[in-house]
């Protein structure tokens, strides 16, 4: 078993420590890649609301979390205004729940401890299939555009100028569920440069994008694959000095973090949660942190994540929750 498959197995094993919070009746329905606990009757590739209202969840306290691309403590204050707004719109207490890893976030939703979340690009298909996550929104700019790019970065004084020079070196990835931190660069390195981890270079895993960026910045990593949105935020916050890191590859634009709810929330509550996203007036600190984005726009997993599922296919990934 190669490193990638071993790490995916590790993530999946964390997910199946317990059964899904909603076990369902395992009705005879279309599922596609979804776990047996969910149904996709309308063929939109996400889990549908359970048919029996007794299976709907209507919590007095809403638990919300943001993808752990960086230290979760950084985002508790940044999201506070939005948390307060959601509480006002829904009439419920809302708690920001910091998670330390993608696997922990996935397991929290699968087990029913998480109601609203922003899952990173690469985790979205897994969260949809294995945790009953239903994404509906994404951050966007004033012209309606959205997304980020994967960049392969090196220290500014590195002799590397192209990914084909990664051969024989050690390359840092973030985690196996990350699109820009692992999935996309793995597919691109193999497809465009005939470079395969373990055969042509040694992979190592930092856990998070900020760890990879700081590792390159401090000379601990020779080369790393990261989301440029995280890199840009760290430069704006003064965590790293611009010009000390150089990019040797930049990908096409990918969809960014997808926001959504657990599939079995009471539909009236889900409607209020969506309203909170659509009506939130971003403060300047929020805009600055998220690269001048100033709104949430509606998305559909079936279409907006098609390119990510294609990357997963190229990497031999299947969303098997068993």
C-alpha cells in the first residue's frame, strides 16, 4: 500500500469509529458515492433530508466550524461577527468549534456533533459522501468570481525553477484530504511531469498549509504544495515576509472552501442558516482576511466540485466509507 492509500485509510478509519448519527432505514434509493445511511433521490450527488420528520435534527445550540487550514485559534475571533449574525438570524445559540484536523471535522459531522461547516476543497467530496454534508455556499468577490490556485513553492534562494527538478528531493504535502495540499499536486506531478511520490521523490506531511508554508520559509522543507489563498493571508498578516518564498508552479483555479449543513437538520432551520450566509455584512477585518472577498454565493456540489472529483479519480481515490 503506498503512502497516499495508507493515509486515506487512516482518515477513513477515524470516520468509522462510530456509525453515522442518522442511521436511516436503509431504504432502497439512489446513492451514487454516498454512504448507505444517506439517499440521493433528486440525483444532485448530496444526501437528501430524511423522509421521516422524527429523524430531523433541531438543535438549540448550533455548532459551526471552519476548515483547519491554519491554527484554528486564528479564526475564532475572525468568525465571531458571523457567529453572532447567525445566532441573531436563527434565534439559536451558535458556537464556533475549533478543530485540529480534517479527519476530526469529518468525524464530528458524521457523528452528529457538527451542524454547520466550511469544509476545504479536497475534503468536500469525502464530507458529502461519508458525513452527510450538504454544501450550498462559497466566498466570492464583488464580480462574482471565486476560487484559489495550488502553488508549488520553494525558498527564494532555491535553485529549483520547475517541478521537474523535484525528482530526488523531499516534498511537503499537507494532508491526504487536501486538494491543493495533496490531491491536485499529486495528479499534476504525475500527469505533467511523470513524477510519482516514493518512486521519484520522498513525500512528507506537515498537517496544515501554514505548517508547510512556514517550513519552506524557515528552510525546513525544500519544496511544498499549498493553497495560495493561505499563503497570501499569511503575507498580509505579516506572519511571513513577502519575497522569501518563490513559486515554481501555479495551477488552474479551483473552488474554495464550501459551506453547508448536515443533511438532517430541520428544513426551517437550514433555511435560516442559509439566510444568515446570504445576509451577512462583512466587516473590513473579515474582508482583509479573505482577500477582499465580500459575499457568499450559492454553489452546487454536483457541478462546482466536478473538477475535484476528476482529480480524485486521477489519483485513484474512491469515497468508500466502509
